[in-house]
C-alpha cells in the first residue's frame, strides 16, 4: 500500500468519525452532519498534502534547531489559519444558519487546536517517512559497497596466481626437462591442470566453486612448489570428506596455504 492510499484512507476514517460524533451529539440532521463533517475535513486534507511535502524537505535531525522550530511554527500557524478560513467559508455557503446561537470564538478556538494537532501529526509522519527513506538508502549503499568489496576481494584472490610463481615454475620445469624428463612430464601435467582450472574459473566468472576443486588446485600448486623447495616443504592435509561438496570463494584456499 503506497503513501497516497494510506493518506486518503486516514482522512476517510477521520471524516466518518467526525460525522459520527456530530450525529451522536444530537440535534443535527444526518445530511447536515455529513456536510459539516466534509467541510471540516477537506481543507485539512487538502492543505495537509502541502504540509507533508514541505516537512519532508526540512532536514531531520535539524542542523539548526532555531530555524527548524521557526519553520514549523510558521507552517503550523499558516495551516491552522487556512483550515479555519476555508472550513468556515464553506459552511457559511452550504449551511447559512449553521452558526446561529453558537459561540463563534469557542468554535474557532477548537478548530485551531484541532488543526495544530493535525499539523503535528502530519509533520511527524513526514519526518518519519523521510528518515526511513534515508535509512533504506544508506542500507542499499552499504549493501552495494559490500558487494563491490566482495568482488574486489575475489579479483584479488584470482590474482594470487602471479607472474612470479609462474616464472619460478617455468624455470623449474626447464631444469627438470634437462635433468629428469619423467619428473618434468609429471610437473607439466600438474602445471597444465593448474592453468586449465584457473582459466575455467576465470571464463565462467564463478565467484564460488566446490571445495573439492579448490583442493585439487592447491595440491597441484604444492606439487610444483615442492619441485623448487624439495624437502624444505612438508605439507600435512586433513580435510573432512563431508565438506568437500561445500562451495567456497574461488582461489580462496591457495593464498591461505601460501601464507602458511
């Protein structure tokens, strides 16, 4: 339900309650009660739209409290005056004898008080709506920032397969081809599997992959690193088979292993 529908429904309810209060007070015909209720409500509803628009543009919380209070004091006075003038003019035209035998000063005072209370409610609703909208916008901006941060982190993870590692691996393979062709062949297969996995993930622009695939990638990475480091690199892997089917960010395990 949008705000316009809620606003209209609120005034319809207020109109019904106003007419009902006139009917239950006695001495007023049904048609006169409906006319009086209508003319007491439509000016407030019409000018209330301006109050909502104006109050919604006034900053909250107020950067300058004195100016904020002055703006609303003037707005409340103008709203009350407009409601009283329009209501009484409309009643005098449609029901010429409506004020006979009544204390006009008391009626006007009551109308002013009601108008001021309505103004306070409308201004409060406008500021609440504006604050909620700003809060939603902040949440959306924060969500977009988190998404961009996550993408940036994933791109950074993808970049872990850096030229330095590739250069060292190629240099090691060149040495193995001359000294140990059999080991060089196995290393080339692992190196090819490592590159194929990286290219496949990159082309698919996959943000998450199976942990099982990540572990295979890490095993190939460690095998190539072991060619350079020999016995200096010792690795013990303990992975629960039940979690291998879970999804993790692409290239997220290799940096952990490298930093270890």
